[in-house]
C-alpha cells in the first residue's frame, strides 16, 4: 500500500501543477499549447515509477531518467523560444520539479511531495501578483529586507550565548536577538504602512505607524499641526493612537522575553491602551462631526524599512542599558533601577522594556520589572506630549495633554497601588 500511496501522490502532484499550467494556456489554440494537464500528470507518474524502480535497482536509474527528461525539456524550451520568441522557461522547470516530486513521493516522502506540489502550483498561479510586487518594491525596501535577513539568519546563529563583561551582563546572542526582534516589529509596521497608506484616514495611519515608532510620528504631525492648525485635533488623534500602540507593543516584546511577566504587566499597559484608544476614537468622532468630512490625511513619516547602522547603534544602546541596569541593581538596589527607567524611557521604550524583561527571571522580580517598564512608558508619553506642545503650539499641546492625562493617571495609580 505504501507504493500505491506514493504513486497516487506522484499522480496528484502532476495533476495539480498541470491543472495550473493547463488553465494558463486554456485561451490559446490547441496547436500552440506546449505542456498541459496530461503532460504534467504523465511526468509526475513517471517520476513515481522511477522512484519505485530506484529503490529496487539503485539511485542511478531515476537519475538517468531525470537527465533524459531534462534533455527533452531543453529541446521543448528551445523550440518554444524559436517559434514564439518566448525566453521564459517556467513551464519546463515546473515539469522537471514535477518529476522530482513524483520520485520523492514514491521513495517514501509522500507528505513532503504533496506539500511541495501545492506550493509550486501556488507560486505558478501568483505570477501576476509577484511581478506586480517587483515593480512596487523600491531599492531601499529590497536592501532593507536583505539586511534584516542578514542579521537574523546569517549573523544571529554565530554569536555566543553566554555573559561577558562586568556582572556578566553582556550576552551577545541575547542582545542581537533583541535587536532582530525590534527590527522585525518595525519592519512589519513599515509593510503595513506601505500597504494601507493613509487612505483609511489619519487615525488608522497613526495606529499602524505606531508599530514602528510613535516618537517620529509625533514630531512630524506636530510640525504639520503648526502649519495647518485646523487639523490639530485630527492630528492629535493620530499621535494618541500611535502612542497608545506603544503599550501593547511593549507588552508583546516583554512577554516574548519573559512570558511569566504577562499577568502582572497586562493590567497597567492594557488599561492605558484602552484609555488611549478610547479617547482617540472619541476625539476622532467629535472632529468628524464638527467638520462633517474626513480631511485629506497626510502621509506618515515612513523611512527606509531597515538600515544596518541604526540596528548596530540600537544594539550598542541596549548593551549600555544592560550594563547600567546590572550596575544600578548591584550598587543602588531596586530604587536605582526606577530612576534609570525614567531617564532611559524619555527617548525610547524598547531598550528599557527588553532590559527589564530580562530581569524578570522569576516571580519575585516580575513586579520590579513591570514597574520599570510602566515608568519608562509614562516617561516616554510625557516626553512626546511636551514635544507636541513645543513644536505644534499651545492649542495642539493642550489637546494632547488633555488626551493623555487619563492614561497617565491610570499608570500612576497602578504604580501607587
């Protein structure tokens, strides 16, 4: 029965890929169709037979049959190119892959072969979408994607996973893994901004841009609010949405590092998230009712999705905070950590979140780490509100202060409690 199952999967692979290829040529005259449903089904079945014979007579037999098929497909390709002036060889490569999948199915890998056939058919079907995607990707986006893969796939596995330096606070693998984590979150936010743009309005733009970083958005929209005061309440909605997105982002990052901290940290961060989003939605509803129309949404401040040197600087900053946290805890105790969280959180919450989450190794330290992360989030929110007041003017600063006050009071109340 194993042999019959393998042959069945080999035939299925050929039929599935042939179905896609045949559908692609269904509008052409029959005389000009190259390889369709029947041809691919026969190639898959032939691969299955060669896989079975290879188990009995050795791997040289399916290799020789595969070589013969390669020569045949090469002849088909050159004839197609001469007659139709088509330089593409996707169909011929798909035929060779169908043979290999059929042989693999008969050789004892039916599940893997079936999965490969499904993926191959999907890739063939997505031709138009993938080609359109290539035309919309900029050089910076392609470079950013490759750089992100470089630091995650190529660099990360090479780093030692142990502590170095004073207090053994510097773990190269852990530091770089956190750099990769934050870069991946920011890259996902960039992709969402590129996909959604601002066509769904300022509020959604701020929400999505907040996945990358809320401070640059606050700076850009504050300057825009000074130039266009009539948009001040609407822009505050976007800044408030982006700032509120910082809280669940910090919760997600901390939970990935220390899952045990989730129940302790969820109450303050989700509470501030709910208040922030609720006030942003209320202010948005009021502006829409007042204006009666959705004003043109400005484009979010979107930079390159990923650059290597900012990641290196972030890693150096993270290493410095790791050292500072270890030294503060050694020399000053827990009270020194809280002051460090307040100061470091003014500029960026992510390094503080990662550093304090790393401290939450057991239940006794969960409360300490949670307080530090909440303090950093409060300090960062106050800092952004001050920037909006300075750059956007008193009116926009007033809107911002009124909007963030409930979330700030909730966070302070949780700390006191």
